[in-house]
């Protein structure tokens, strides 16, 4: 594995490593207003949520890496302490990218980017109509990380008001498929957080999972099961007893079939049929059937069927 000491790298190289390795990052699309009433818009991807009570978000309007000047967003926040933070959706991407340009402070960036300003309820900066998720915020604290080029400034902001478009809501929560978020990666790369790029993963259901070390060594050393597969087994509260395994397997109708048939069932996720064939091979030569049982367990786990997976793995 490569190793880099940031003190021995140039600032651009440090930033490349951070942006490439800490990704994808959410994008805060921040609206501020100068004391002269000039609106400003700028995206920042060094950003996240840090508290829900009180509701706190933090983003970093860093110093310019080229000129070392502070950004208009930073200057406006230090003047009046108000901002609106918007989510960036895929439909906003090109206009948001335009807003990342370094415009002069007197430029109205709503006008130059084509975004629609709408009044906020509690503060002066405008909201971006095109974003389905907006947060009116006040600055609580600003922490400067340094005085050199690309030095960060941590803007700790408290959320005063949420604005959420009904079109992105589903059963009382924001649906990731509907909001269609965009995230930032390294270089010029972005992530569209919808479609096949997102998936559900429930937290462990049990307070006392058995953990990785409790998994039998022969299962942990499998060449077929991945760390994800074993992690799913480790989330269970106990390794099934022999009586459970015997009872489960007694319900499986064992039948003879070719490896071609076994592989065909594997290709379509029919793990119960796979187990039926694997048990037949196991009765003939247990060691040769080991990989079939492990593959059956792997596919069962992909469907969250831990009972079948354990039964396949604990066949004696």
C-alpha cells in the first residue's frame, strides 16, 4: 500500500488525495447576501450534518488555492451570519457548476447562473427555487484552519427552517430516488445518487450480534464467501443449533441433477434448488460439494435468507 506524508506533498496533491479518497461527498449549494444586498451562490463539497439537536450543518468556504483570498460566501457570512443551504439534484448540475466560477463580488450569481431566487421566511438570503430541499441557517461559529492557500474555514451553521418539496417525499421521509442527489468525487467526477447507485442496508436488528470472531473458522476461510457475506452472518444473535439445521434440511427435497443445472439455478438466484442439488452431491462426496454449499449460502445471503445460508454452511 502506498504511503504519503501530507507535510511532504504540495497542497494540490494533498487536496487530490482527500477529494479522491473522501468521496462521494454531499454538495452544499450556499446562498448568501452581502450587506449591500448582492446575492451570492456557491457550491461546497467539504460539507456534512453534525447534530440534530440542535440541527447543525458544517461546510468549508476555504481560501482560494490560487490567490489565497477568502470567498464571497465567507465574507458575507462574517458580515451578517446568514445563509441558505440547498441540496443539489441532477437537474441542477450544469447551473451549479457554473456557480463554482469565481465571479466578482458585485455580480448577482442568481442572474448569471439562471437560478430562480425566492424569498426566505426568516433570513435575508434567497432560496434557490430549483432545489427541492432548502435550509435557512444562521452562523453559530466560524473556525479558521489556517492563513495559507486552500486553508479551510469551518462554518458551523444552525438550521432555522427546512423547506422540502412534497414531490420528493414518500411515507413521511425523503426518497433518494425522488430527490436524485448529486455528490462530488475527485477531479471532475461526480456521483448521481439514484437508480442502481443506491441500495438499502438495514442496521443490525439485534443488540448482541455474535460478531465476526464467533463464525466458525472454516466459514471465515471460505474462498467463495466475501467479507460482506460473513458480516451478514456475524450480525445474527447465535449460530443455529444442529436440531435447527437438521429440521431445515429435512424440508428440502434432495434430487440428482447436473452441475450445469446447478449453475443455471445459481445464475437466476434459485438457491433452494441449488441446495437440493448440493445435498445430493454432498451425500456422494462431501468435500467436492463444499463449494456448492458455500455458493448456495452466498446467494441465499444476497436475498437476506440467513436461515438457508446457515443450513447450507453447517451441513455435516
